C-alpha cells in the first residue's frame, strides 16, 4: 500500500511551528473544537502498540491537563476559530514534521497521519514504526 502524498495546502501554528494540518483537517478540527466543552485542547501523541509498533493518539482534553514540559501550538482556521494542539516532548520526537489530513471517503475516511519519520506504516494508517 502506498502512503498518501502530502497535500500542498497546509497550515502551521500561529508561531510557524508544530504539526502541519491540511485545510480539510483544519475545517474538521475547528468544527470539533466548537463542540467541546470550554477550555479544551487537542492532545496529539504516540504510544506503544498497534500493528506496526507505535500508534497515534488524538483527543480533546481539558487545558488543566497541559504539563509544564508539553509543547503547545495555537492554530487559527480560515473562519477565525482558534484551537490549541498539545504534544508531549517524547511523542514530538516521533511526529515532528507530521502532517494531519482528513478524508471524507466512506472507506478509509477520517483523520490520516502522514509521518516523514515513519519507516513503516500499517494499512489502517493509525500505527507506524521508526
């Protein structure tokens, strides 16, 4: 299975750092962040497990769960909605330069992680090896 080609239209955080997010993923994240309780952040990371050895994690959590050593990036969508993405330093080593995309396809739809650090990815796209 070939990995998806990175999309040219991507967004970085307001500081110019962080995970690259495609326009379709930005729209979806902006919509999802509006549905969350007040003061929620998107935590992105990795954990051991999955068919290739490591799997991606992504979930909205209260901002009170931001740790002192976490990297925090603020993003702004085209419609003006802002949200923060948080990543722990250990996970950032594995996903630095990653692109987050979103597909509306019936099969294989949802968020997709395009990770330049991955030497191997599984067919579902939610786990990888380095």
